[in-house]
C-alpha cells in the first residue's frame, strides 16, 4: 500500500516541504532510509506505508532513548 507525500508527512508529524527537501538532498529522513516512488505521469510522490511506519517507530524509539 502506498501513501502520498502529504499523508507520509502527517504520519511523521513534519511539514511536507521538510520531508521532501531532506529526502531530495540526502536520500535520508532524519538519518532513516525512506524510499520515494515518483509517478512521473501524475507527478505524485508516493511512499510505502510500511516504510513510513518503520521510520516513525524508529524516530519514536530514538525519542524515548533520549528521554524527551
């Protein structure tokens, strides 16, 4: 299942522009690999729901380790 950029940003609780900027600049989002599927026909970037949730879990566990 795929989610749009907007949906991925909402799930990760970040701004859509921040998500795309970081991914296009480094290929990583906050140090995590997040594959982006580009649909050239519709010009919509899509992400695997499973990948987005894995990044969200990792970021959440990192926060708990830091104590925030």
